[in-house]
């Protein structure tokens, strides 16, 4: 696991020009530990943090020997110019962890200097381990500027399922995403070899944003990924059979990665589709039914 560089005076936020930076980071490690034959429990064995990024205590709603649920907490609730979040999590062989968040993340309008924010997530999954990364949605305010990267590093035999749900602007308040620029990057590799690389630029002034060949003016998008399914074709057929039929979502697979996409204008619809897909896929991926995190119901 990459060690974080110490925060120096230069990067602590004690400046108010275009070079300022407020950093927060967290590094989590999970291991499957024997606690009496044949009992094996996934424990949170490493928890390091810098700045306002923490976790609550681990929860075991699926039983002591089941998946370890952890909630990522960012008390400010959103990112402003100069903020930089780094999230790293690793699951060792035989472990099973689920990471989620208690509420939507907000990406606020950039300041007068146009300073960007950054959010970088790195997930590592060992052989025979499972990691589910299921954050609640991200809301980008008009004028927001920043970069969001997700890096997933798998060993042979690792399994993972996750999603990113992004809402652009606040159309219900007549505040569309009319200015700003976001960049999303996904990098998923198996034993160091890339399986899925993706880069997306979201610029509301570019014709791709409104063109039918691109974003098509859609204000909500979602991507769900799953790796480690024994029957990918069967999983796709199950999703197509069970999910509501419409032209706002699609599912495909490539090089061992199942990808489910949503492009529309309803946050609730995108979330409901992703959650239903998770309920359908989890038994096939992990051999156990989906167990909704309690924090989603509050």
C-alpha cells in the first residue's frame, strides 16, 4: 500500500491563492482472521487517516462471519476548490468488505481562481477476496471543477462490484450544470494488466454534452462494474429479464468486466436500478444475498 506523504505547511491550506490545497486521506486494510476453527472473520486491521476523512466502527449485519460493512465519513460533506481526498482500501486473501457512505457527496462551485478539487480512490483486492464499493451519489454543482479517479487492482481470483452515480447540477432548483468541467477516470487491472480503462470529460459548453451522440443533455449517469462472475452471460440475461425495460440503461461485458450503464435525468431511477442490479448480481458474485446497509435507510 502506498504511504501517504506528510502534510506540510505548503499543502495544509494556509494560503488563499490558486496554489492552495486542503488534503484528507484514509488508508484501510481488511484481513480474514481465524477466530476458532472453523470461524473466519473479516477484520479492519489497518486504519490510517489524515484530515477530515474517517470511518465508523465496522458493522457485521450479515453475521460475525459475514461481510464487514464500513462507512466512509467526510464531515464537510463536499469538496470545494483546493480540496483533495484520497481513499485507499485493500482486502487480503479470503476477506469480504463493503464500503459505502452515509450521504451524497457534493462538488461545489469553483472559486474565483478556478482552483480544482480532486478525489482519488484506489482499491486493491487479493486472491479469493471480495470488495464491494457502493458510495451514495455525487452531486456536481454548477461551476464545479475537478478530477475524480478510481483505480481498482485485482489479483487472480479476486472479485469486486462497485458503482459511481453522478448527478450534474440541481435542475429541481432551476440550477443546471451550465459551467465548469469534470474529468472522470477509471482504471481496472488484473495482475497488473489493464482490463478496463476509461476517461470521460464533462464540459457543458462542449457540443458533446448536448449532442445525441454524446451526453444528450442527460443530467444523471451511473456506471456499475462487476468482476469475478462465473457466468457473465447468465448475469447479463438476468439483468435484462428482471430490471425495468427502458432505453436509459444498458449492460455489456468485455474482458471479464461486466458493465452496467445508466444515462438519464432521474437520480432516484439511477440509484434504484443500480441497487436492484446489485441485489441480482451479489448472490452470483459472493454466494450470499444482498444485505442493504442500514445507513441507506436513515
